[in-house]
C-alpha cells in the first residue's frame, strides 16, 4: 500500500467509526463561538445552489445536501466513509428525493467528468486532503465561472494548536488545519480566492453558553473580531475561515 493509500485508508477507518456511533461532544461546545460564521457559510451555499448542479465534497450523512435538494437542479454527495454514504442514501430514499445521489469516493480522484458542477461545497474536509490533488480535482469538475465554498479550520493560533495536541482522539493523524501558504496552492488552480475569518475573541464566550450573559458577550466579541480580524498581523490567528474559490471563465 502506498503512502497516499495508507493515508486514505486511515481516514476511511476513522470516519467509518465516527459515523457508526462515535461522537465529538467534548468539542461541540466550542463551535458556539463560530456558529454565526457557519450560518453565513451555509447561507452563501444556499444562495449559490438554487437551480444549480451541486456537489457536496465530504457530505457525511448528507444532511446539508438533502436540505438543498428541493432548490437545486441536482445535488450529489461524496464521502470517504461508506458507512456515512449508506446513511445518506437511506435518508434520500426516505425523503423521496430523486435528484439527490451519493457515492463513496476518494475526493482526491473523483470519477465525475470535467465541468460537471456549478457549485462545490464542503465543511471541514479540505484540511484532511492533499491540497494539490484536491484543489486540482475541484477545479476540474467545476464549470467555467463555477464556485467552490468551504468552511475550514486554520492552523496558526498557538493556543488552539495546544488544545489540538491535547485532544488527538478527536481528529485523524493526517489532518492539517490550513496555513496561509496553503492558499498559494489554491491560487494555482482558481482565478479568485476570497477568505473571511471567524473565531478569535468569541472563544471567550464558550464558558458562558447557556447563561443569560452569553448573548451579550458573544455580540460584543463578534464586533471586536470584525475589527481585529481585519488587521493583517492578526487575521491568521482566527480559528476558521470561509473560503470562496472561483474558476476561470
């Protein structure tokens, strides 16, 4: 087995275990700090998906793809986990969605033809992959002027990286939160690379979630993040980024 095949096999095993019942509840509490960013990401995906041929890249159980199906022309989901894909297919059949299809597939070597989709989107998937391969494949399957939208973790914040080192069981051994230099790879394949950053001081509100103070603290730190994360020296300390990639026309 090659190095690449070993990496893909480890990812498949990890995610099959996860989708067979393992949860990440210990980490879920932190996502309240960036929930507004996740919703902005999904809102953009919904607006671009209307009437389009859409691919969810790393679809897990297909929840997001299935939610888009009523407004898409077609929606396709791929995931390395055959366990997750089986669940997505069952959900599509139960919902009677005949424009939704799901495939267990290696995202770095997709079987779709060139220029098959208007939109590709995914959450927390790119940082598991070989970037040269994945960006090349995404650009290949997109039509001219098509867009790819992703919601991904960054890897520059030392405090966040310290937490990652303390909780290795929550992630795969091969994943790599994105670095500033990784976007140079994206620029080789796409005409435009647009980034928006989330999650710096909003993390301070995590211990207050569920309390009456949380909304006020979260609102204040969101406003502070908008200022801080516009400063070049601070931008890359964010936890997450929304990525919009546009293919050449």
